[in-house]
C-alpha cells in the first residue's frame, strides 16, 4: 500500500468525497430534520412533530454521528497534507479539530433526549423538556464549531502558504473559520444578534468548505510542488 507521501492524490480525492458527504449530512440534519421538526419557541408542537416523525429524527441522529466518524480520516489526511509546510500549525489544527469532534459527539446525547422523552409512556408536560434539550443541542453545536472555526483559520493559513493548493482556497477557508466563530460567539453571548446574523453569517463557511472539498475531489494538489515541499522533511 502506497503511503500518503508517495501517492497523495488518491488520499485527497477520498478526503474530498468524505468532506462532501459531511457537508451533505450536515445540511440534511439542520435543514431536513431539525429545520422541519423543531418549531421555534413551541415545545408542545416540537414534541408532537418528533413523536410523529421519530424515524426521521433517528435518521438525523445517525447522519450526525456518521459525519463525526468521517471527521477522523479527514483529520488524519489534513495533518499529513499540512505537516510538511508547518508541523506546529498542522498539530494545532489537528488538536482543535479533535476537540470539536469530541464535543459534537457528546452533544448528540442532547438530540437523543427528546426522542426518549416523546417515546416514553406517560411523561407529563413534554413541551418545556423537549425544547430545553433542543436548545441545548443548538448551543452545544455552537460550542463545537468554535473549535472548528479555529481549525479552519489554521488550515486556511497553512494552505495559503503551501504552494501545493491554490492560495484562494486558503483564503476561503479562513473566511469560513471567521464565519463559524462569529456565529457561535453571537449565539452564546448575543442571542438577539445571532438571530439577525443567521444564516447569512455562515455563507462564507459553506462556500469555503464546499470549494475545498470539490477541489480535493476533482483536482487534488500540485504533485511536483508537493514532492519538492515534502522531500526535505520525511520525518514522522
């Protein structure tokens, strides 16, 4: 089996496919599942919709967990890609990404709780309890994306300096990280402002990540520049 250093293109194309899958799964969870079943500010209606569409809610939970599973190979590939350019920044972005993934995995418990409540027999006054867990999930998601926002800033900076991927991709990823940070801090510190910013503040994040994933899938990197960059630093 060829190593990443010997054959980066194959690994990067698989990473691009996994990245696209993550984007699709994220949109499915937010738009199709929570976007249709959660009624803003209305606990009883939200509880009723989840109870009536328990299968869809479970599918959203499964999709979110699959997204976090796909994060693991992506973290490894991005570390191997960025390591020759800046090992400290590659390690730092990896650490932030691991924390983000761990937070989001733990946060799935707050998505499971509403399902357990609405399927439990004779639970009184479900509305406030369900709404509490739905809101907790949204805030937990925002906390996780703080760490991912920093990951994007670091990766974008290294990509822009790498010479093996277009500089524009790095700039777009930096903008993506800034969008995540602004959205998450607004959600946690200024909820009223967050309602005005969302979803527009996340457009740079969507564009930056989509552009990077498509480029990895369709074009990969400049192989000659990669070997010239990696060859002097063949360490672990």
